[in-house]
């Protein structure tokens, strides 16, 4: 039986950690390493351009964590997470039966995780990593930055730089520093992650950074307009106005 | 008779509780004892006289007054030392109980302090550090067995030293620095080119005493924020100097502006601050300063040397 080799990438900021996985994979001719990445930005780029089938992904990395890499990808390959110590993540992995390796790991454990992942790729089972990542993100503090992928590049926008966010079908348009950026995410999902003392859902389609608000004008019965410091006008719904009043 | 004895002890016991030795002046106690003794002996004598009267009336006999007064006098006089002895015994028992209690309190306090110290030590050694180091060793066993061996022994030395130094109240700065060297050697293998360390040690400072493992958490923080969160890494600078009889130690690292906030980042710093407070009171402190893209932590300590 001859099958084509599966493509894989290794993502870890430590060179020695990458070399260990490379070493372990050398006894698996069915896996072909197409890229090695030392950080999340490289990983997003490599996955977007090379579309590997399998990714070994470290969680603690500079600038972009492994979870953020998954969040940024439109389509994630099958993932084997690698981490030194993270009780919360491990719990989420177990719940969703996602493969992970705890550093340091032996060859046997590695082979076992690889075997599972390969089986899932071959049987075309849907990938569950997005659910795990969503869960791992929610259990933390409010979101301090928004990550946006433009092509194979990653943009990092700090929460205090945000002006407002507009819903556009399945996308959100993030307005910051005079520019708009599109991201595939639901507005309601983002609303849950942002700090609710600074960001208000003023309308079905808008979340506003209250620091940017200049004044609110009544424009018809039950219909108001928020005027921002830069002059932008946004609609405010009745329930949005209630939420805004509560916060101010 | 039993009733009487019980009464003697009970009243003495009550006095001893009402006027505890350690919180009452000697004169007050003496005065109280004197008054109590007089009242007690009088009461007792009165009781004796009452009993005599009852006997006289019910048996219709007349006791000769002279022996009666004599016996009452004896009761009055013997009553006093009896009461005093009872009072002294009560005070003794109370003192014994208190010493037991204070011993237990001291023991509990010592246990609590040890717990806190152990907890502090555990907090200082980041589990990521241990597991990542072991993973590096595991990787090196194939590619560079010799370096794997070096890293294993360095890691062992580091832990052995942290355990033995951690038990001491203070150690010379030179020992703290040698511990730091082990730690940095391991991190240099892990991070490779990303980590550069620059040490500027004033030779006058190496014999100064510092609390053990006081620098290690600061350097660990510096690596976590300045190196592990950075794509290209950078330089960690450690400087020690003496000024106006005070010891200054600075740990400096580059700042990554858009790094994600780490949970519990301020924890290590807080533990260091608390330890300085316990050892030096207001004479030791820690300050953090961000200067451009460099983050500085400055420790101030009074200088002291082993005699």
C-alpha cells in the first residue's frame, strides 16, 4: 500500500524543542516536514501559504500564542499541541480529545499522538481545535488586543486603540487609528471577550469604545445617534442606549 | 471539711484569674491578697463561732469562753497561711498552663513561617523553567550528548544550591550570583542566540549579605518578559553597586510593547518585596522603572557583612 506523505510544520520558539520533534519524525517517512517556524507570525504565514495537513504547535510563544495562531487561521490543519505546563489548556484538550504533548515527552507518547492525528486526517474527521481555543480564551481576562490576518500577515491591534467595531454579515470591521480591518468573527462573540467596562454594544451592529464618545443626540423617537470625538456618527438602539446609560 | 477546702481553692482560683500575674502590678496583687486573706479568715472564724453557738444552743451546754476564743483565734490565724498557700498554688498552675500555651503558640508560629518560606520558594521556581529545560536536555541527548550532560549537572547544581541557600536567612552576594550563573547557563542553552547577559559586579559588593534567592525571581521575570516574549531576544543587564553605605542591585530587560499580558506576572515581584520588608523593614525596598524600551528593577538593601 502506497500513500502519499502527509505534510507537517513544526512551530516552537525554542530551536532545541523543534529539533526534538524533527528527530522523532525522522523515523516516520509518511510525514514530510514542509516548514519550521520560530513564532506565531511565521506559523500563520506558513500555514496560509503551504497548507500543511498537520501542525505541531507550541502554546507559549512570543507575541502570538499557539491559541492565537489557531484563532487567526481560516482553516486550521490537524494540530498536536505542545506545552510545558498549562493546567487549563490540558483540561480543554482532554474534554475535546485533542492531541497534546507535555514537555518533556518520550518517543512512545509522541508516536501515539501522531498515530491519532494521522488517523483523523486520513478519515477526514472534522477538526475540533477551534472549539478548544474558544474555550481556552474565554476562561481568561478580558481581551487586550485584537488579532487580524490580512493575507498571510498578522496585525495586532490594542484594545485602547479601537474606536468601534461594526458587524458585516459573517465579518466584523474593526476601526482603529483611522483604518478599517476586516476579520471573520461574529460581533456577539467578540462582545463577550472585550472588557465590558470599556466597550458597549450600542446597536445590533456596533460595539463602541466609550472613550471615543463625544455626545448622544436624539434623532427620532427611540432612535439616537452617538457622535464620536472624530465626528463619526453611529446609530444607538433603545437597548443600546440603556446599556450606555448604565455604564456612564 | 471537704466543702471548706473546696471553697478555699475556688476563691483562690477566682482571684488568680481575676488578677493575672503578668497584667497586674506586684503591689496590687499583694494588696488584693491581704484584703482577701483578712476577709477569708474573718469569714471562717465567723463560721466557727456560728457553729459553736448552734452547738451551745441545741445541746444546752455552755462552753467555757476562754478555750472558745482560743480555738477561734487559731482558726483565724491558720486560715491565713492556708489561703495564701492555696492562692500561690493557683498562680503556679496558671503559670504552667500559660507556658504550655505560649510554647504551642511559638511552635505554631514557627511552622507558619516555614510554610510561608516554602511557598515562597516554590513560587520562585517556575514549572515552565523545569519542564522546558528537561525538554531541551531530551533534545540534546541525540544532537549533542556532551551538552546534554552539562545541562543536566547545571540543572542539578541549580536546584541543590537553591535548596541549601533557601534554608539560610542571608547569604553573601557572591553565592547568590553563583546560583544566578547556573540559572543563566541553563537559559542560554534554551534560548540560544536570543539571550545575552551582561553582568557588572562591583567587587566591593560581593561579600555583602542578601536574602537567598532574592535576585533569581527578578532575573526570571526579566527573561520571561524581555526574552521569551520577544522574537529576536535581547540583553539582560545585572548591575551591583554600593552608594552611601547602601547596596543597589539593578536587573534590566528590554520591553516588548505588544506582548500579551501574562497572568501572575506581578506575583514574583510582590514576593520579593514582602521578603525585603520582613528582613529589613523600611530599610530595604524594590522599585520598577520603565525607561524607553528598557525595564529596570532596582533593589535597595542596607549593607551588612558576615562577622
